[in-house]
């Protein structure tokens, strides 16, 4: 830029005039004038002059070496040695120093919004931050979260104050997520929110949370869980398959737990259930590592599969309020040695105690009205059993494979005994059919190796016992020949027209049997496993021999 100069301000010097040595002054000016106002002034050779620069517009003057002018600077604009504070140049810092002194702030590599009031950001250190006010969506699918494509980068989660719910599937399959920070004000965690976060070993749930949805923490690496007072409900499978979970603290405020909430938690040893529960849901602790459990008073029902495959469970305390035990509720609890079913219990479901192989004591209450198929199957340690007549029906296989059962009492009032109800009760020596029984299925006492006699109570109008062998009262059907009955030979009476399936199975003393012509069909497995049998006499009239009739 050039500065206008009037004729009065420029005068050409004579030869005698000594030019003012202005180089130091010009240099000093150039050092003190702000960079944005510095100007270069070139004076034509023929008009060399002294230049007076008005205050506030001090230029940097460049004069050709051969025509150095005399420059007069007004006294009031002579620069002081001290530069005013507001015009002092900023300190110069090297790039290296600037980088080292800069605060450590992680760059935000991804960000976006969630609805109208929430936002998210994921920095290059793997911290995902959710901020704003309100709730996250409750209708997301497993891949709906905007950071889903970058889920493997997520290592830490910060949910800031103002967020009231964690959305459905929000952090689904964030398998590297190991740190979660949740703040007060959060009221719910929706379904599948943290499912398959396998690196997540701990989390603190704020006290304001009242519900946690289905599978919210399923298949994670959690080792312990403490849920605070105020929590009211847990969804189904909420902590299922948490293989490393060893302890759980449930609050007394909890009144509802979904199915399979702790299923597959193989290292979970003990849990204190809250008093507010009224039922134990389906598969609640299926395949868990529990060693003991007390069901609180007030619970009226235990759901199907609730404790099945709890292979370390050896002690169960049931409440007096209990009415129903569901199908397979304690199936394969192989170390459960004893259980007292309370008075007031009415129903035991199918296979409820199947394969509780250590069970040595079982007391069935007088209030029991129904037991399911195979309900006490394979309770191998059971030695004595009294079945109340109130149940009416002993279903198929109910006490089969109770191999140590020696003493059996079937109560008056029982009307029906299902097929194979007591099959393979190998230690059983004798049995009595009560007078009220009107129906007996095939193979009821089949493969009872030590059963020597079957008796029928006086007054029974449907069945009869002849020398310890069970017949229909008219003598036309032979239902069961006791496997341990003495005698090597047996001639089936001519009055018999039908044999029950497995009628002679595993008859260990029998070497010869004679079948009369009045019998036309030898049924399926009629002599199955009768290893000592060497001779069978078949008379005219037999038209059919069933499969495996003489197998073994």
C-alpha cells in the first residue's frame, strides 16, 4: 500500500544536507506496528523527501538504497521501548510444543441424533455417549441402532443424565463393550438392550430403574448382579446364559420375574427370592448351578422346567401356600435327596421330579389330587412310597425305574393305574391293588425283577389274584406274572383268552411255559427278557405272535 504525501511534507535535500540515518528507526517501527497495518512506501528517486507519518498509521518504509530519504517522525509518534499490552505480539510456540501442551480430547469419529431430543457420539477411543432428554426407542430391531455397524468399536458406554430409558436392542452384540456408566433418572432398560455383550463383566443399575426387559443382559460376561430396591419386574431370560454369573441380589420390591430369567447360569450357586413373588415362572433357574433354594411363602405355583437340570441342587424348601408344581419342574435334579410336599398341594405335573436319582424320601400330601405322567420316574433312591387315594389316577410311568423301591402302598380311592406305572422297580417284592381300582394298563409291574406276588384287595370287582398272578376278575385276561415268582414251569389257565403286553417280561425263574389254544395272539414283548425260558408250548389256535414276543 502507499500513503499519500503532500508537497509541503516533501522537500528535496541539497548536497550538503546530511540525510538522517533512519534505518534503525524504520526497523524499530516495523517491529512495533501491528502486522495488519504495516505498509511499504516507495519514494520515487526524483522526489526524495522526509516523510512524516501520522499517528496510528505508522508504515514500514522501504527506501531504495541509492536514494535514502530523510524521514522525520513526529516526536509524539516515536515508538516507546515498551509496546502497549494490547499490541504485544503473541508468544511463538513450536508445533511440537503446541501438540504436547494441548488438552487430551478424543476426536469424535461418529455422531448423530436419536429422535428429537437425544444424540449420540462415538469417539476414536471407543466411548459411546448418549445425551439429551427422554427415552430411547422401544421398537428397534437387533440392527436398528445407528451405531450397529460400528458395534465392534464400542468399548465403553456413558449414558448421561436426562436419558430415561435404554432402548430395545440398543447395544445388541456390542461384544467389546466392557464398561457401562448409567446415571440416576433412568427408569427402564428395554428388551435385548445388552444381549451378547460378552466382555461386560459388571454393571451398576441405578435405583430409579423399575423394569428390566427380556434378555436385556442375556449372554453377557456378568459375574455378579445387585438389583436395588424400587425394581418391580424382570423380563424373561433377562440374565440367561450368563456363564460367569456367581451371585445375584434381588430386592424385596420385585414382584414379577419372567420365564428363564436365570436359565443356563451354571455358576449361580444361591439366590434369595423376594417375599413378594406369587409364582416361580417357567424355566426360571433351568440348568443353573444352584445348590439350595427356599421358595418364599405366598408362592402358589412353580412353573414348568423351573429348576430342571439343576444337577447340584440338593435342598429345596417349599412353602405351605404352594398349590401346583409344573411339568418337569425339578427334572434331572440328580442330587436332590429329599423333598417335603406341603399339605395344600394339589397338582404335580408330568415328569416334575423325573430323574431325581438321589431322592430317598418322598411324602405325598393327602390334598394331592393329580400327578402327571412320569412325575416321579427314575427316583432311584426312593425306598418307600405311599400313594394317597385322593389322586384318583396313577398315570403312565409315574413311578417307573424307581429301582430301590421296596415298600409300596397304593391308597384306597385310586381308580386307575396307567401302563408301566411301576415298571423296572427292581427292588419291589410285592404289591397290593386296592379295591377301588377299575383299570390297569399294560406292563404295570413289568421288569420288577424281585416282585414275587401281586395281591388284590378284597372287594375289588374288576381284578383278582391267583397264586400271586394278576388276572381280570373273570379270569379271561392275564395281566402280570410276577418276575420273581417261584417255580420253573407255568401253565396258563385254559380260561385265559388274552395276555397283556409284557405279561411275563423278565420272568427270571421261568424255564417252561404252556400257552393254551384259547389264546390267539401272543402280544408284543409278552416274554421279553425272560432269559431262563428254554421251552414254550404253543397249542392250536394261536394265529399271531407280536414283535419281540420272545426276545432275549
